[in-house]
């Protein structure tokens, strides 16, 4: 179901959803954004996760949150994802190199490292990589729970 008319959402949506929308309108959430979220996901996810979606989206960017939802397939995975967010990178190999450098593993320039293999063998089990579909730094990395 697509909610296209903001004027009649109270007639179209269930009572719990309408109550949540009215509550959030009092807190200055945008009605159009809420209805788009309901269209994209569903009413139950709206009631359960919309406030967290907005909070983490404002903290780390909605592109990153949407990429995580797309990768994991469940809105419950966004809870506290801002605390697990590692940043955006060109690819997993760039993240692997940055992660190892941050951990203090500075290698001499003469040593060549296969950073993609480092990601595949060591890091992908502890992190989730999510592409947002753009061409500029499309890979968002989250530490797993």
C-alpha cells in the first residue's frame, strides 16, 4: 500500500500507527518523511524503529543506515549502529588497511600486503560491509554485535 495523500493517512493507516505519527508530529518530525518510511518498509517497522532510524541517520548519515538495512534485511539491525559505524571507504581492502594501521600494525613500504585477502581471512567475520550503490566511497563498514 502506498500512502500518497498526507491528508488522509488517518483513514488509511491503523490506529497504532496514526497514534505514533501524531506523537512524533508533536515532537516536530516531518509527516512526509514518516509516510515515505511507511511506504518503504511497513507500519509495524515504523512504530518499532522509526525514532531509532532518524536518530542514527542523523548521526552517521541515512545512506549508511539504508545500506545496512539493505545488507541485513531487517530494521532491528540499526539499533545503536551509530556506535558500531567504522566509516565509509572505497572498498573492504581500504578499510582493512586503515584498520590495521589504526591498530598499530605499520608495515614498511617495501612490504606489499593483499588487503582484500586480509579482509576476507580476518576481518569480514567481525564487520559488516554494506554498499550504498554510489560511486564515491560507497562501502560503509559496521562492527558486528
